[in-house]
C-alpha cells in the first residue's frame, strides 16, 4: 500500500505520530547543542533535574518489554507470570536501585567514570577488565532487537506498515536523534515519552477494570474455566514458571541484578548529589508502579474471550504471544483512542531503545575504541581532541549497531521476549556480583572479579543452551547418559528454558566465587586490592 493510501486510511494515528516525531526531533536538537564530546554524549554534565532523570529511568526500565511483550507471557502462563515479572522482579529492581545507586555514583564521580566498564576498570585497577566488560555489554544488542521487533508489531497493527518498513522507520528515526544528541537527547525525549507513557499506561490499565468487577472469585472462575493453571501462583505446566524457585526466587534476584545494566545504573552519574539520587529514585518507583500494572492486559485478553486464533502472526501463520497487547488495544479502543495509545506504545519502545543506544555506543567508543586506538591513532593528540575523536567513534559505532539490529529483526526469533532476556541476563550474570562487590567490598580483587564474572557468564549460557538442547529432543542418552538423565526430566520443570532461572544459578555461582575469594583472603592466601576511593 502506498504511503498516501496509508495516511488516508489512518489519518489520526499518522498525524499524532508525526507530531510525536517532530517534538522528539526538536528535543533531540536541544540536546545536540549541549553535546560536544564523549563525556557529554555519555552522561551529560550532571545538570539534569532529578525528576527528569527519574522519569527517564522509569521509561528506560519499562520499555517495549513491559508495554508490548510481557502481557503475552501473562496471557499464556497466567498469575505465575505476574508473580515473576511484576511482583518478584519489581521488588528486586526497587531494592537494587536503592542499594547500588548511591555507592556507584560516589565512586563514579570520584574517578569521573563515563561508562560502567570504565567504572569497573577504575575500581579494580584493570584496563583489561574494562575491555572485557565492554565486550560483555555488547550483548545488549539482543534487547535492541527485542525493542525494534516489538515496535514493528505495533506499527504493523496500527500504522499499516510492513515489518520491513516499520524497522526502517524505527531504526532511522531513533538512531538519528541519538546520533545527534546523545544523553541529553535521551533524557529530554524520555521525559516527553515518559509522561505520555504514564498517562496512556493508566488509560490502558483502566480500560480492562470492568473485567475484574466481579471480584477475585469470579475472575478466578472465569480463568480456571479456560485453564486451571492460569490462576495458580506457580504454574506446574509452564516451562518458564513451573516452580517456586523459577517464579519467586529467580524473579527477585534477576530483578535486583537487572539494575546493573549500563543504561540503568549509569543514570546515577547524571546527577551530582545523593539527595538528587533519592529524589529521582522516588519518581522512578512511582512511575514504574503504573507501568507494572500493564501486565494485567494479559488477563484482560483472556477475560474478554480472545482465543489463541486472535493472535496469529501474519509472517508465520502461527500463534504469537508477542501480539497480545497490540490485538487487545485494537479490539478495545476506537480509532481516536487507539491513535493516542499507539503513539504511547511507540514512545515506550523508543524510550528504552535510545537509552541502550547511548550506553552501547558510549561503551564501544570509550572502552573499546579508545583503549585499543590510543597507542596508534590517538597518540600525541590533546585531551580535547581525543574526546572529540571518541565522540565521533561513538556515532559511527551507533550506525553499525543499527545495521546489525535491523538485519536480525528482519527475520525475528519466535519469542522476542526470550531472545532479549537471554542476552540481557547474560550481561547481569557477568556484571552484578562484581559491581555489588566493587561497591560494598573494598578488598575484592580484580582477579576475583574476573573469575566471578566469567563463571557467571559461562553458567548462564551453558545452562540455557543445555536446557534448550534437551527440550528440543537433541539429548541422546546413549551417548550422554548422565547429561541425558539430568536434562530429560528437568529441562522444563527445572526452569532451564527460563533465562531468569539460568541467570539466577549463574549469579549464585558468581557469588560463591567471591565467597571463596574472601575465605582465601582471610587465610592469607590472597592479597586484597583496596578500592581507590570510599564507595559507601
């Protein structure tokens, strides 16, 4: 369908989306005026108001996963998904933010860190650790694919675009305004996006309250009539949420660890005092509560009688839980309301996407390009010139990330949520224990941080790969009798298909490494490394 035909068929939603793009572009241009080098591109100048940082952080945490993807998990798995994704993970995230942000900001300000890998390098006195964590954080690319894939689903459903056209528009628009304005563009646009998301998020939640009006018993009976396991806090038939460990323990621990993503924890470097940190965290928590309630849409879709046949992918012709939110909105709202809600969903995706892109490109330039290039290309340059070159490198890397993400999203994986989780949880499995140890344990050595991180990374991807392999029937007990005996009966019920579970095992293994290191240190078998500045 030609563009003018799409505009004629959906004039209101296209008009609102165009206005949103103009407003976002103007805010990005304002950010451009303050972005002069890699430091201002990565974290700004510490002059952002606390409430702006709070809204920006909440919008970054929510993302397409909360607004588009996660309600599909609730539709399929019921209350167990709400318990895991909403309650347990939500409590973990809040506790993680208040536990880690203050110490991270204090040390980061002391050493003038711009990125999470640089913070790690300064804390542990290891430039090799800096390069390693920069490489680990490139796994965020999986979440970039999740976000642009989720945005594409919304655009296809509401703007009438094809998957390819949706991806082109998303990548070209978001990558361009981040290219121009960096952190200031991210913060300013996220403020607009966050406000829109709060208002529309509340509207979406309220739109289905009528389905809950009969009270808990009536709602439970209606859901149980479809599947009794939908109303259990632990769903015994779910390959993701089939045990107390996978629902509650892994949900809480992975929620806490998710704070260690570069686009979340580095928000503490946007402000200058602990008082400002407290203020922006308070704003973030309040806004995030509204966003978390969007998980109820998965139940609303069930209660309004939308069966699996309502969520068939036009690409594969099969049921796609990623389409639950988009279809629910199309069935619930009239053209005018749907147009407003659509813009909010697109804003939700773009708000997190631009934050990840700022973090990724800053890390790639500051912690990969600069350390590797300083001996050859940057040698002899003034500090100002080096910063300018690093800034340009971050922009070039941003373009490369966009091309790679676009190529993967052209043929998206069956479950965008799982694909995004595997990569992101890999980052936090490798990072959370070293970061927490770096903040609270002054004697933690660089060697211990290295080992803990590598162990976490290997355990997470090893267990998830093994669980997926077993679930697909690839385990041959004749050749691998021990592995076959373990996995054939436990890959599903043991939760190994849930990336949060494998990442939790990884976090526990990583923490065990640190505990052993302290035991050795107490016995005088390992010399401690003292932090270069007080952390808490």
